[in-house]
């Protein structure tokens, strides 16, 4: 009987420490997954913002050229379409993120 008590105590300690490690590992995996998803969303947003800035730059250059020459040479229209395309893409992404945030907040 005196030998059984230390064996039972050490076995219980091993089981408890194993359970604690299991739950810690599970917690850290969840945190890492959320962080990765957040980083991916941030990267996509940054790419869209940079595309938007590039399109604005092209549109500005085309407008300056049109004003300087006194006529549009087609570049203005192409630049405007490129800007509108990127703007729609950015708006769709931001709307999607807002909907996800609202749904997350309402518990859906």
C-alpha cells in the first residue's frame, strides 16, 4: 500500500501535465490561425490600396498630358477605367470585411 500511493500520485501528475500541455497547444494553434488570417487580410488590403494609388497616378499623368496637349488621346479613358476597376475591387473587399465583422459581432 505504501508503494501504491507514490505511483498513483506520479501517474496523476503526468496525466494532469499532459492535459495542460494539450490545451495549451490547442490554444496556441487557434491564436496562430487567427493571426495568419488577419495578416492575410491586411496584406490583401495593402495590395489593393497600392493598386489604387498606382491607378490614381496613371490617371493624374493622363490628365496632365491631356491638359498640356489640349486633347485626350485615349490614355485618360484607359486610366479612368483602370481606376474604377481597382476602386470596385477595393470596395468589394472592404464590404466583405465589414460584413464578416458584423456577423462575428452578432454571434453568427
